[in-house]
C-alpha cells in the first residue's frame, strides 16, 4: 500500500510538473535546454521537485550507476529484461567499437502502457569519465550511431518512471559506407591496409578489391568529386569528399572515369570502372580503395566497408522468467561482467545463493544479488526456488525482513515454533517461506 500511494503521489506530481507527455519530456523554463531527451526528462523531474522523492532520486542515481557498473558485450547481441513501476531501472552495456562501424540499437517494450525508453551512447574517456556522443530522439526506441573514434563506448538504456514492462534490446553492426565495387563485398578483398610495398619502403594505404575489368566502381557515400586525374602509382584516380566524416575516398587503377571534378554523386553512382592502370599493370584488374582524413592521413578502410555480422541470434529468455528468484544449484557459480565463460569474475557464489533474474538470455542470466550487485551467471548453474532446501522450526521469535539486510524493513514477526521452508541463502541470511506462503529473509545465525 505504501508503494502504491507513493506511485499515485508521483503520478500527480508528474502531471503537475508537465513531465507526462507523449514525448516523455516536459516543458522547461530554462533558457538553454539539456543536450539529450534523457537529460531533459531529468531536468523536468527537478523542476517538478520530484528529484526530492525516493523514486525520483533513485531514477537519477540509477542512470549514473548504469554508467559505472556497465556490463561488457560483443556485437551482435540481444537480450530481454524487465522493469517495474515501483523501482527505478537503468542498464549499461560496454562495447569496443572501431571507426568505420555503424551500430543500430533497438529497444522493443511490452506492457500495458506505451513506454518511452531513453537510449544514450557515451564515449569512455577514462575509468571515471564519460562524454555523451549520441542519443535517441524522443518517442523513438531506436538509435543509429556511428563512432568516429576507435575506443570503448557505453550504451545506457533507461525507461521513464511509472512504467512496468518487459523489453528486448538488440544491437547490430553494419559498415558505415556502401561497398565501392558493384556486385562485390569484403570477401573479395585480397590485399589489406599496412601490407609492405616496394621491398618494405612503403606501406599499402588501402585495400585491393579484385573484379573483372569494366566492373563499376561506385560511390560509397553521398558527396562531391574533388579530384579526377592521373598519377604514377594510382593510374586513373578519383577522389570523393565525404564532409560528414571529414574524409576523402580514393579510387585508383581505374580503367576509365565516369565523373568530373565538382560533380555531386549519390551512393551507388558510378565513379569509374575497374582496371589496372598505374603501377598495377602487372596484376589483374582491381580497385585500390583508400580513405584519407582531412588532417590525419590514411586510415584503414576495412572497418568502413566490411560485411556486417548479421542479426543477433542469442536465444531470448522467456518473459515469464523475468523477475523470478532462483538459487545456485551447483557447488559454486561465478557472477561475470559479460555473458560468456570468458567474462571477468566479480564474485563467486556458493550453492543455494539467491539471485533475482532481471534480464539476459536463455544461456546467460543477468541477475541482481540481494546486496545490489549485478552481473551475468550461467543459466545451467541455477534452479527455481520452489522446492525447499530444508524445513526449519524457529526456536525464538524472528523478524521476517523484506531484504537480506539487518536494516531492512520487517514484514512481520514470526513467533517461536513457526515452521518455515528455507528456499535460498545469502551470507548470514536465509530466504524462507511460511505456511501462509509469505516469503522474506531471516537471520541465519543461532540455528
């Protein structure tokens, strides 16, 4: 009843403060608006004085915690999860990305009411420092994002307040640029960036894509032709300027051109035709494709044009299991920072330890421990808590607590002689169920 009253009070406050809207972001009197829908929503909570309520404080702090305690994943990846109207929620995913990648982050929600989900991407500048680089638009649970620097990034997902539902997040990677040879893909690349040339006197500053003479070499981006000419090494060459990424694309060894200087082209337009002009006369027809930054010289074009890894194929966890409590069924089970046996171990749990499923896949559960630690645990090391470990008769009165913490609220006091089923353990606490079906924690010492 206390939680229900709190939710009703918060709902009224949100309406009064103008936070509830189709966008999830209310009006603000500030001259300068926040830089993302997430920050705008947080600012609206503060203006409605909801940042002083327990749930409002938790929502803001959970957003920060998701950045500190992010979980490591590899792409493509997908998993399911659960969030409750009575408890603030946010989750952070950490991944390594290369310049030239393009990611699509999609969050699909299911619940009785539509839910806005904030998707934000941060660059991990140092262990304790992040910078926002991309955010989903209001009313959209999809974010397409292209990193401009090779480093580690954090993706934070956080739903608005007062919503209950399940969600599925999927993250896939595709190349940032269209492939530059018609009818070919990165499997036809046979010489890569950095390979020694001329007896080691220079390095290959691009990739070679072999194709029959006359195959169209096409525009990989929308841009402007900024150089058409002849060089000793490249033969017939053309440059295509991509102002969005501050790079120039280099097409070399062309048999002939199909463009002129200053011409604007779109993705797929023919720049020229594959040949072997210049210093490629002793090799088969191919396109030498390079990328040059406006200020940093040649960069490896492979990440920009390599094949994507396809859709995420992890088997999703059944929605009916989200929010369930389970216990460790094996002698020990590791809590890891990523969903895989190679993920770093943050804690070892002994048999019968209790955890709550808050997301994950069929193979790897994302769980929360009673002390708030979140990580991944192998699903095959757990079991449901329905079957009791043992039966216990209390020799003295004991408070039934709502958490495995001596400071937790007491649900009720169990009198002497009460018989309970022990369902799971957590350090000096036991999760028990009485004859009325009520569950809670009791101190395990003294038995």
